[in-house]
């Protein structure tokens, strides 16, 4: 009887140990898979972001007037594809005038132009959207001329 009790105790402890070890192994594998998946998604997102890097040329006139640009994002709406430029403007001086953006293909051909009045106070920075014609699909390889 004593041996039977000892045998049952050892068996139960072994089962608990195996169950805990299996649970720990599954959790660890899940963490590794989650991390790998997250790194993959981040890598894909960075790859897409790099694809949309156009050469950005800011005119000397705007530079003299204290205008700089930061990040420029290309996107579309529900019914269009890549026809919107969100430009982060930085103002080192008070500014109030029209700014034109020209979209130029990799081959040097203009295929989009838009002017809008931009107002900014010294020390201010903000995103402004330039919404081009829905047929203007801004490629990732080309030039954005800001004047």
C-alpha cells in the first residue's frame, strides 16, 4: 500500500512537471513566433516606405523666406491611389503666399501641378495636404519640385 501511494505521488508529480514544461515551451514558441512576425511586418512597412522616396527640390526663394520641409507622405483616398501629398512645412519666418508643387516623372516629364496659399508663423510647423487630380498617381521614383 505504501509503495502504491508513493508510485501514485511520483506519477502525479511527473505529470504536473510534464504539463508545466509543455506549457512553458508552447508559450516560449509563441513569443518567438510573435516577435518574428512583428519584425517581418516592420520590415515590409519599411520597404514600402523606401519605395516612395522621391527627390524633393525646395526652391531657393522659399529657403530664403524661411520655409523648410520635413517628412512628405504620399497617399490616396477611398476612391483614388497616391494622388495626395501631405507635406510637413517648417516656418523659420512668418510666411503667407502660394506654394506650387510639381510632380515630375523619373524621365523628367511633369504630370502634376498644384498651387495653394500657405500660411505659417515663425516657429510653427504643420502638415498641409496637396490633393492632385485623381488621375495623378504619384510614383515612387521621380521628383517633387516645391516653389
